[in-house]
C-alpha cells in the first residue's frame, strides 16, 4: 500500500498543471495563482497505478447546483470509493462542476494534494468574461513540486525571447491574525471557510493583510446575525 500511495502522490510535470486566479487585489491588477492537476493527468495517473480496468468514477448531482464525484479503485480484489464535490461553475456550469468534482475526489486519493503546500504567489491578471486569468507566463514550480529528474521541454527561440513578468509575493496575515479570525467566529471554522471562499481564498495562510479588516468585519456581522 505504501508504494501505491507514493505513486499516486508523486508530483506532476508543469505541462500537466493548470492555473486559475483565486483572490484578487482591490485594483484587480494582481491575483493569487492557484494550481490544479488536469483531469487528463489524473486519469493517466490512475491508469498507470491501477490499470485501465482497475478504477472507475461516478457522478451525482447535489442540491441542484453542485456535483459529487466518486473515484473507486480496485485494491486486493475489493472496490474502495472516495467522494468529494464542487459547485457548478459560471462557464459551462455542469461540465465545470463535474471537472472540479473529479479533481477534488482525486485529492482524496492523494493525487495532486501536494499543490496545497505551494507558497502563495501573486501574479498580473486580466479580465476574461466574468472572471480573471493570469496575464503572462504561469508561476514556476519549486523543485520539490516537480517529478524526480524532470527536465523542462526545450523552448523555441520565440519563447526564450518572450518578456516575462515578475511574480509578486504580497504580505499575508500573521498566525496571530488567523487565530483572531477563528476567535471572532467562536471556533466556527465552517463560517470562516465560507467567508474566505467569497474572497477566493482556500486557507487562512493565503489571506492578504489588506483584506484582513474586511473579513473580520464580515465575521462579526455573521456572528451577530446568528446570535439569538
């Protein structure tokens, strides 16, 4: 089992990673770059570890606006399933929800879970429809987040000469401030999580210092609203 988990949790090549924009600055010029494993890479990893007949996935609609995905693997003759889900997306709602649900279910198996340990990186962004995308090359992954012995594909002359934009690390909240948020919510971690998600954050360590006061105000307001 240890060897199986090691193979499932192994890092992916940068070409198998897609990037999205999470939280944004007030002026909408920079955003938090979030890394995700592509669904095709997830499928290939499951094929490599369990064989094409050794795994399967299934979906269920959840509350009308979200999708659940269960990934089952056959281990020692027994099917084992792990579930997770995601809300439908703004673009191609159901398709996006199914795709994100599979990514989250894969994380339950350790596939791509290491991406949660990446340091927050703020990059230039531009508007694309109702959302934002990275304006320029994606962030570089640290060595520990690359496959063993990985060598990047050779770039074309045009790519080598392309101007790259600097990645910016902005000040995030301290551990004391993160603790204060939980104290304001009287330990209600789910409430804090919901408010953070409205700002595009997935964990407290990503919260920008410039958003700290506003988030605290929202926590206070929600606690007052819920009080009898």
